[in-house]
C-alpha cells in the first residue's frame, strides 16, 4: 500500500535524483565549485551556502547542481532544512 506522507527535503536529499528546487531555499555546498552562471563565483564545500546573497539561480541551474548530470557526476549542493 502506498505511503501518503508528504515528501520533505530530508527525504529528497536521500534520493538526489528526486530533489526539486524550492523557491528561496538555501543549500549546503557538498563539493567546491566555480559557478559559471554566477560570474564564476567560487563556493567552498563545508563553508559556503548556495546561492550567495544577491544571486537568484534559475530552477534549471538548481536542478543541474542538485543532480548527477554535471561535471562532478554527483550532487554538489543539498537543501538545508
């Protein structure tokens, strides 16, 4: 029988392919990277929060960074609950 509980960010983080961007969500940086869509701003793993203040990434950009279809072949950010 199907479980009718709502899906939370924590549930989605356990399945990176299921993570969907949420408006104004903040993300923990898992892998250091330079964001070519944000004037090559550098984000350091374990230190920085994505996106930086003043930058609003597109939903497509967030999906790219949350998924494994990027240069790192794994999610580089995860939602902060």
